[in-house]
């Protein structure tokens, strides 16, 4: 189990992964051992961590979006199960979704229109914001593609998008200072494990600037973020656990289809909306899958 982040902030994902394993008959400490490797947001450590797992001849490697390509470079034979927020075919992880080929498969929490839909919902909630800041992690493979699609989508509805990058914890302060200078009236936080792990910091910084912000996963809304729209990352890790269980029982990664998000959920934090002086439109409330009060 290898992730580019630290363990703190990812405990719920580990628990979900363990639950998926349990559903296929494997319980950590009883009939399966899990070797955890955390890069603590230092991407340069990943090749060494992946090489160590290969040396240990583990049965399966589970990797997040930043770590998966490094794991693939380390082994072409050990099965790899990924959880990513990118298009697995476009980014070269698999040959096709239905028949991945090779030693790699997994689940993606990305969908083609996810980011533009998030932009539309944020605009619906904060229509007075004509400039929207987008915080992206440059370490995420598709960050440039996503940035361009958001710029085009914003232009189509008469908005302007300002892209701000943060790929390291030390870059959060300067990033939010840059956002303040743009005069942005709202913020769209990009996807990626780094932002999920540091969700409390990002939510706090957005609150300090009284900036309405949209996130990809509900984890951020649970700690005070305004809203999220996207698939469940927890469910993705549970499904990864199930796939690992299947592989341990003899299934081949090449024959396990990559799983796509089956449901996108809209979560709104009314307490945060009130603190920001926002009135959530009734049309948005009725569409919400969950409202936190």
C-alpha cells in the first residue's frame, strides 16, 4: 500500500480499503499482512518506496494517482491496483477500461464532465462571482488538461478563471495570497490525494478569506468546506480492497475492468453557507444528496 501523502488525514481511506478486503475474506493481522509506505508529500521518495515493496516481493501493490506510475516503473509483473482521479486510458495506465491488459487495474474517481459541472454548480451558488480561482496540484497528471477545460467552460458562461498552483504544503500560503490579489469571488479546489489529505488547511484558508469554495470530495465539506460534487473516495478505496481480494484469490488484473464512478454526490454545508452570508438556492438544495446543518 503506497501513497504520495502521509498517513495522517488518510485513515478513513485505509479503513475503507480494509473493509473491502474483509468483504472478500481477508482480515489484516489474521490471514493477510499489509505493508504501508507513505511518502509524506515528498514525491522524490516514491521510487525508493516502490522499489522496496518490489524487493519484498509483495503479492499486490495498491497505489494512489501520484504513486501508480512509479509503481509501474518498478515492476511489470506484480499486480497493481490503483485509485486515481485521472483518465486511466488517456494517462497511459491501462490499454482500455474493459480489458486493462498488463499487470494494472483499479478504480477512477474522475469523470469527463466532473470539473465543468462543479464550476456550473459553484456559479449557481455564488452567481455574483465573475472571477473564479482554481487551485490545482501540478503533480496531478491531468492538471493542465483540467485547467484548460475549466477556462473554456468559464468563458462560455461569461466568467473568468484564474489558475493557482500548490503542490507542496509550503505553497498554500502564497497560493491563497495570490488568490486574494486576483479579486476572485469563489474558489474551485482541484482533485488529488494531496488536497484531500490537507483538506483542513485548505478549508481554514478559504474561511479566513471568506471565500466560498467547492471541493471534489465530501471529506472537505465534513470539516467545514462549503460544498462538494464528485464520487466517493471512500467507496473507491473499498472497491480497491475488493479488487485486491479477488487478485489474491487468483484473478488477473488484465481481466478486471477499471471501475468508473457509479454515482456523483452533491453535499452542501449550510452552516458554512450561513457563515459566508450565502443563501443556497432551493433548486440546489433539492438536488443535494446530503445537507450538513
